[in-house]
């Protein structure tokens, strides 16, 4: 059924070979996420076993739908979707705007839209639309001047603002990271990326050690000086940028963040300051992870998980349930699967046939990798609670479907990549 004819220029005859696409139904890029979905489904059942309506069946069912949807999407050449990129981006912006007027509010955040019996989170859709739009504007474009950054930043700034003020700090951070990674993939100088990323450090230094800014900000000017042909002008722009960040950091802290977000950013350094309030999640998560030991208590046998000591454990803190019930070895297996999964994605990005396709894959890779790292750091107390889900494991139907759709795009690109052209 899936056969193609290959013309041999040397012999002048046709040679039959089996098309590799039919093997993609059992590709590790689909099987690893599906396995993660099934394992997390059991963990969700363990967390919610006494509830009348548990989310574990919904999670597994959504995962299987996403699995087959990704396989079907893999038959659509991504290049054919290029002309729909900007309309898709505009629709995602409209949905983000509608959230502010008709959105559903949960736990103080207005992030969901409901259409009859169906509800979804537009910010998750916006991540994918931003990746596709950035790939569209960065295609065959080398970032070598300041002007080259204007259009990519315009693409990102609108969804970022709409998401940040929902408020959704986690997803807004994801947008920033995927933007920097895709700019780097477009051969933007590393020094430029450092200058932009280290704006966060400048804001932190202002609050923690303001006198150090006397040395820090000139260092930013030095990085700019060594990375541009217009050394003086670019150094002045870099210094001005960091001075603006320092100037507006207290304003953003005061008016841009909710009180619970401020608590999360502060208390991860010392959660014992408020053990029954903002630090409760982190303390209970670390206790659950430590109680799992080497081998864990076994699926559906975690005491802390069963007694629901950790709020929102089936979403943001699913890893703590994993650590308690499957122990260090179970966590090691899951991390190994994530490593193999990310490694394969990076290889596909390198071997993509076009720059557009390569940028899409690397944007998807950066999204997955950042979410994995931040979620793990959050649950073990090395980072603040930001509400970033663990891909394919945290409960969230919109997030799960978008993840599988993204994998469908990657498989489509893999079919047409340089590495499979001669199969």
C-alpha cells in the first residue's frame, strides 16, 4: 500500500521500496508519549481514587486520541501548512482576547474558554501558533542586525502580554525560552541571546544586591561591544535595555504579579517561612519524593498520594506521585525516556529538509525540554512553583492534545527529512 518507485539514474530502471511511513504508527516518538500517558493515568487514579469522577480515564482517552491524531497529521506535508500559519496565529490571539471577556476562572486565573460541553486553554494553542509563526518569519533569515529582531519580537510580544496578564507566568516563560532558542537556531550571536536572557538576572540583582549593578550593567555593554560591527551604538543599546529593566522591574513586581505568584517566587528559597501557606506545596512534594526511596511503594499504594497531601498533584505535581509510588528507579526510567525522546527530536531538527521545518522542530523541542526541566526543579524544590505541566504526564486535555499535534508535525517533517529521502 505504502510503496514508492525510485528511479535509478545509473541503471535507468525503477526500483521498488517500501515507504517508511507505515512504521511511524509504532515510532518511539509516539510510543514514548503514549507510555507516559498510561503511567500518569495510573498515578492520577491513585491520587483521585476516592473521588466519584476521576480524571484518569479522561487523561488516557485523550492520550489515545492524540496518538492517532498525530499519526494522521504525519501524512500532511508541513510545507503545505505554511500559508495557514499567520491566520492560525491571528485566531489564537483572538481566542486569548476572548478569554478576558468570557473566560472561565479557576484558582484566581482566567485561562479557559468553554464552548458547550467542550473547554480548552487558548494559551496552549498559542504556544504552537507562535512556534509556527516564528518559523515562518525566521525561515532563511540570519539574525545579524537589530532590525532583524523587530518582526520576531512583534510575533511573540502580543501572545506573551495576553498570557502573562491572565495571569499565566509559566506559559509566558515558555514563550520567552522558545523564542530565544529559535533565534539561536537562526544563527543569532550567542552574546545577543545572553544580553536578552540576562535581563532577568539584572532584575534579580536589583532586588537582592543593587550595588552590584555598577559592575553588572557595564559588563552587558562589553558583551554587546564584542558581538557587533557597530560596537558603540550596540553597547549603548544593551546598557539602555538593562537600565530599563532595572527601572521597570519594581513596577512589574508590584502591579504585574499576583500575591500568590510573588509568594511562589520567594518561598522556594525557604518554604519553611510559610509551611502552611505558600511553602506547603514544596514541602509536601519533597516529603513525597523522599518517601518513595529506591523502589517506591508501588502503583496505587502511595500514602501521601492517597491522602492528597499535595494540592493539584494530578497536574503540576504529578512527578511527586511518580517518585513516591515508583521510587528512584521508576523516576530514572521516566527521565531516560524523556532523554531519548528529546534526543530524537534534536536529530530530526538537524536533518530537516528545509529551514522552516527545522525551526518548527527546534521550537517544539525547546518547549518540551523547558517544561520538563522546570517542572522537575519545581517539584524537588530547586525552583519556584510556576504552574508548568510535565509533558504527557500532567493532567490537562488541551496541553496533551497540543503536545501530540506537535509530535504529528515532527513526524511529518521526519518523513521528508534528508535522512529518509533514500529509504
